[in-house]
C-alpha cells in the first residue's frame, strides 16, 4: 500500500491525482491519498472522493508517507521541498524545479542531502510523446545532427478558456511565470537528447502588449561540439506551434510535437510518420511507478533538473 500526499491541487495536480489512482487500481495497488491545500475552493467531486484528509500546511503531516507530489505553484517548490524532508520517502516534483535562480549551490547541496533516501523525480512529460521517443531512439542509434531548431509559440490568452490570462501564474514572474521557466520543456528534452551545450547566448524580454509582468520571449543559440541549436519560445504567437527541426548531412527531420508526427525529407522525397495520440501524462506516471519499483533508472533527477534550470536562466 502507498500512502501518498499531494502538496497543491491546481489543474496539474488534479490531472496527476486522477492518472495516479487509475494506474494504481490497474496495478492492484492499495493507496491512501491526503492533500495539503492553501485554497478553500471546493474540489470537483471526482477529485474530492479520492482524498482521505486535507491539511493546511506540510508541517501538519506525519512522517510516514511513501510518496509526495509537489504540485503547488513553482514559487513555493523550494520551501515545500525543504519542509517535506523526513515526511515522505519518494518525491514527484512538477516542473520547473524552482521559480528562479535564488537557490544557491550550497542550499541545493543541503536540499539534495536531505532528500537522498528515496527517488526524487522532476516532471518532463514531453519526453513521453511517441514522436519524441522516436527521435531519441534515432539519436541513440547514431543519428548525426549538425543543426537543430526548437520552437514553442502560442497565445497566452487562449491557453485556458474562460480564465483571465492576467491572473494565471504564467503571467506573473513572482510565481515562476514567463516563457523562460514556463516553457522549460524545450531545454529539458534537448538535454535529454544531447546533454548540455558548451556555450550559449540567451535573450529574454517582455516585448508584446500582453498585460503580464513576466518575459514573453526567450531566444537561445547554443553551441555543442558537433552542432548548433536554436530555441524560440513565446507567449504571443497567434498560432500554436511546437516543433523541432533536425538537420543532418543527408536529410531534414521535422517533428510536430502537437500533432505527434515526424516527417523526413531526403533525396527530394518526403516520408511522414504519424503516431497514435497517447496521453503522455499517463505514460509519465507509469514510468514514475516503474521507477519506484526499481524497473527504471531516474533520467530526470534533482541534480539534472537543477542543471537545466541554471542553463535556462543564464
């Protein structure tokens, strides 16, 4: 039996709790779920019925939890991770790891030592799209990319229908908003493919007329030993685009992450591979459970996520 606590139950926390309970039932694993909530807002019944007890703070928790899900606002992650030490063996932390670069290397080392007894996994859901798994397999088999371009462009007011975009965390730098942190997915999967670049040039700014106080444009040019990588992130694109273009000496490979397709251009011909749409959040949760059972290795540890955070903020 797993004794589980969720710290924060916003939209992503609700998604995770439903996926988790579905998979635990499928695996015939008993569970108890508690929640730490700062909001008194009524939860949807399908979520509320999954929770045994609610608390107002982490300090109220006993020290016998098997798993803690840190799904509160990014700006509260560091405090939550410090307080959860000794209360839960394993951790699932929503991305990004922290809200900014204020956590020093010394503080991080202390935090890491305090969380060393179990698994600490940092969310990275795009890795579980079939199109991304296809690319990863090609790279592992020797695909020699000489240039790559990653783009994530969308219109923030369209993200959540019926919700004032100015009030969501993405619009507020103090809560960890802004494209640099909010769209850390791109650098997460790029480091998953190729590790960390040798050099990088980064520009971030607030350039549009969106009523937010966070950056809405983040552009990177990174130099690896054998390739150059460009990354473009924005909140003001009127069309939702999430793509990765790979260039080799022999062909070009276009990955449409939203459509879950890979198109290869070579010798004047075009080959398109369309993958079945999967719920990659479910696939990630399956991986996390396998990780706890020792069936997988942790490929997005606390240390790796901290290095990605430092990379995007430089």
